[in-house]
């Protein structure tokens, strides 16, 4: 793509995608059952206006779905093979805000402090993954959305705790240190808290709850072979993907 694009001025009304600070757009082909990403510098907005008051009308479910998307962005940016020092710092602060303020924003949508903190978390997480890109949870999420109509953030959250536990194997101690900086005993405790957040906010915990059966596992494995999967620090071959999905049945 050559030449200048029309200037984008964006005003998000949810706190999760971070699109206002990324060069990424996602297109969904519902007929073909596919989602594809478009990444180009021209997609960076010229101006982003972040106003937490615009999030006050978000219902609890949407608050949870978008908030967990922000958490997935932050964590995947940190453990992405392409992680970078500055992005790591952004991911840490974004994660801290989500763990602390998502429960409040979910329970009391009129709490402007919680809304503002979640807006900041979304922006920070967007900046965190803009360069490293996302990894396994996002790669696995696309089939959940296209085949089972699961909202994007909830689809990412379905495997987020599992990938947290899996990715402890990579770069020994790095993810545990990240979790300890957030006040957890280790990354396994952080994964447990992710599951608790999902339960607290009414997210579905199993593939059965979204309508998937064991027969769907081969399809889910194939659909997960998205370029983002290559960013995951632990290689996910067919066997590991199958085991992951079967553990969520």
C-alpha cells in the first residue's frame, strides 16, 4: 500500500480492544467463517480521544468481555516471542489495572474511577501488543468467534489461563517474575485468578458451554494455525493444541 491514508480520529466507547493506538484492523467474513487481520502503519489513528464517561453505559457483560480482551493483549504482548522491554512495562501496568479494577467496573458500571482505570488499561495494553503482536490465545479465539459466535474478548479468555500455565515453560522464571510483580505467588496463581475473574463476570469456562464437543477438536486445531500462534513462546503443535482443547471440554 502506497500513499497517504485519510486521517483517522477515533473515540472508543469500550475499554478493551486498544484499536485507537494500534495499526491493526480485523475483518470478519461471516459467510466463509473466517476472520483476517490487516496490519499497516496507515491504520494508526492520527488522534485518539479517550473519555471514560463514554463507557458508563456499557452493560456488565460487555464490560467483562472487553476488559478480558485488554488483559489478553497485555499478557500475550509480554510472552510474545517478539516482546520488547518498553512493551513489557506497558503490559505489566495494563495487567495490574485489569486485575484491580475490572471487578469493580463489572459490578458498578457507574464507578467513574474504575471506568477510567479500565480505559487506561485498554490503551496501555494496545500499545503493549502493537509491536510484539498477540499469541496463542488470540490464534485460538478466532474459531470460537466464527463457529460459535463467542464475543472476541470472551473467546480469548477461554484459553488465557491455560496459555498462562503452558507458557511458564518458556524462559524459565520470566512469567513467574511478571506475576510476582503483580502480587501473585507465581504465574500459576495468576492463571487461577484469571479463571476467578471469568467466573466472577459470568464468562463461559468450558468448550461445552459454547456448544463445542470433542468432535470439534480437530477443526479447532486447524483453525488455530494462525500466524499469531507462531508468536507463542512454547511451540503449539497439533498434539499440544488437541490436549489444550480437550482440557477445556
